[in-house]
C-alpha cells in the first residue's frame, strides 16, 4: 500500500502534536510541514521563567528557512536582525544576499508582559527548503526575573527526551509538489 505525502503529513502531525506538548515548553503549533512550501510558524509559549512573566521572545532563524517575516503583536515591540548570506539565493528573479536571522518580540511595558499563568503565541512565516529533514528553531525567552534559552538539539535524531530546554522542532517531510506556493 502506498501513502501520499498528504497522508504521511497528517500522520506525522498527529503523532508529533501529542509528544511535543509533553516535554517542551516553547513548541510549534504545527510541528510538521511539507518540503518546498510556505510555512506559518506559530510558537506557543506555555509559561514564564520560574514563575516570572515573559518580557521578550527571540527566535533565531535556522539556515534554509527563507524570507522570514514576523507578524506584529499588539502591546509588543517587534525588531529583526539581518545578516549577509553566505550563499545568496534567487527569489522571483531577484538575488537575495541578506536575510532576517533573528526576530524579537519585546513587551512594550510591564503591563504587556505575558504572565506565567497564561500562554500566548508568536508568529512568523517563510519558505521551507525542498529537502526533507529536521529544522530546529532556537528560542530565547527573557522574563522579568531570569531567562531560558530553548536551544538544545539532540546529538542524533529528533527525540528531545531528556533535554531540559529543547529547541522547537519542525519536521520537514517529503513532498511530491516541491515548488513555489504562498
């Protein structure tokens, strides 16, 4: 029996959705996506730092994630960092030589900070590479008191079991329709 990439995608999403919320604290809402497609990354922040409210979230854009664009968030100041690319790429006939490498949302005031007892989401979008595999988003969480760097990546594979502060995993799965989609 042969399964389509859509069937595989649904199966992977279902299995990863249950596992991701158990061990990690900043996770992607959709933990799997088809290679070569546009992807809306929704980072779920489930708590602060040892009870302290979250005041900033910084996402480090992994290599291969192209054209990262953040979504503004009311009550939060948005900033990006751009760097020159080691390997430029073509986007609609235009050579792209620099890209967003970091996106930071910072609470505009103490009143806008995310309380420990609440959760929220921070959103960005971009294009995924045409190759399947694991893509890790490192996230730095700053709180009124303390911080947590969600940057740990397993030595091999994709299991984050045993990691104290795992990066957010996106499993890119093969697609028969690798190409340009918005």
